[in-house]
């Protein structure tokens, strides 16, 4: 089934699609266009002197991909790795990065009216990396600007790993 996001009246997009995932008790969303694939967690090769949240690297069809555990990065308790643990493979500015999350639920389409500015609040993410809050019926997703987050200095991923 082809999902049409074009409004036939003026050709403008009527919504943005987000991949919904959970970290701890909160539900987050990232732009589906940044997602290359979703995989189960597999053993990684550790890298000496990497920050703790960089679990290591995996070889994905010949590409060495750094794997970041968001649960460690945002101090969301002791991470467990089981058959439900998911790695979202992202393509950010031509770089491939994997992100470990607790689970992935679905893809949701949000119209601009459903996206509210994020208030200053005690979320794991610095509000600089938030697009806003997506509301859909009873759900509220914290929408993350994954480009900004992954290329941020604190992550140091995009430069460090390239070095």
C-alpha cells in the first residue's frame, strides 16, 4: 500500500511521518526518512576509549556502523539486551549510525497542527534537540531532531568516528 502524504488541492504535504519508539516510560518519534532499517540487537565490537554510550560497532553489509545506546546516554536505568531490544539504523548526512532503544511501536503521521512546541521540562533530551511534542489521540510523542542530536558535539559521533 502506497501512503500518499500529498494533499490533492494544492500539492502541499499534509503530514510528517515519524517512527515511534520507547526509551524507559517515554515515547519518542523521529523522522521516518532518516531511518534506514530496524534490526534486533546483536553483539557489537567494543572500541577502546569510546564514550560509554557508544556500545561499539557492527559490520552492516561492509559498512562499519557505530551503535549508540540511548538508554545509557540519557541515564534511563540499567539497559538490558534481549530479543525485544531494537537497533534503529539511521542515515544522517550520509553517515550510518545505529541507535539502541527499548522498542519500536509504529509509524505515525502527524499534521503540523498536531505538533506543539516542547516546553522546558525534565526530559532526557536537551530541548535543543526536540522538534516538539506530537499528539495523537491519547498518545504524546517527544519528537527528536535526530540530525541535530547525532551530530551534536556532546555525542561527538559524526566527527569522532570519522577521525
